[in-house]
């Protein structure tokens, strides 16, 4: 098969010139290639989602730690709040 890219019509014409065994091999290779492309697309999407999820998780933990120290000053001592805030920040991914 030539190295250049073919259009759909050209590919269909090419397949017609192959023997039955060659057509089966072509079909298997085509399906494997499409499968690989689909898996690559899914992997890229999942990696993008994971990156954004992690950033959001970490930002939420920072916000919680800040609010804890700011809003509970009268309920707990500074050392206790700082310790809890440190523990919360350690939960980052």
C-alpha cells in the first residue's frame, strides 16, 4: 500500500484489488488502527479531565484551609487552626 494518504473512494478501490486473504488482513489492520486512535482520544480526554479535577481539588483545599483559619479564630487557638489547616493542605493531590 502506498505511503501517501488515500481518500475513502481510493481506499475502497484499492481494497477491491486485494485477494480475499489480503482483504481480511487489511480489515484487521484497519480495525486495530481505529481502535488505537479511539483509545488515544479517550486517554487524552481522561488526562485533561484529571488535570482539571486535581487543580480544582487542590484549590478547594486551599480555600477550606484559609476559611478555617479566618472564620474560626474565636472558637480555636491559632496553633490548633494552623495544625488543622496543615493537615487539610496535606490532602492535596
